[in-house]
């Protein structure tokens, strides 16, 4: 399955995880990224998303996000 995720999705893990909705969204994104890593899903993006990633210093390589990290849970 091909998935297009907007830039706000990639930034969700950096938002306040004390808010339940944001924590659930971050968990869902984590699951999506695991599916992409396993190869069952593929990320697609537009030229605008690629341009936005330059602003946020995120480097997107084919089918991977090289800077994606799981948030630290305290």
C-alpha cells in the first residue's frame, strides 16, 4: 500500500506527549513507520513535501526517513 503523509505527521513525535490524543497519534505513526520498514507499505511524497523537509532538516531517502526516531518516554 502506498501512503502519503503530510509534514505535520513527521513532526508529531516532537509534540507534547502528555496530551492523550497526541500520544495516540504518535503511536499510530510509529506503527505506520514499522510497516514501511517491513516493506508492507511504501511512503510516497510530493515535490512540496520534499521541499518542506529541507526546512525541517529531515532527509528523505527512497522508502525511508533517515532521521525518524522514536520519542523518549519518561
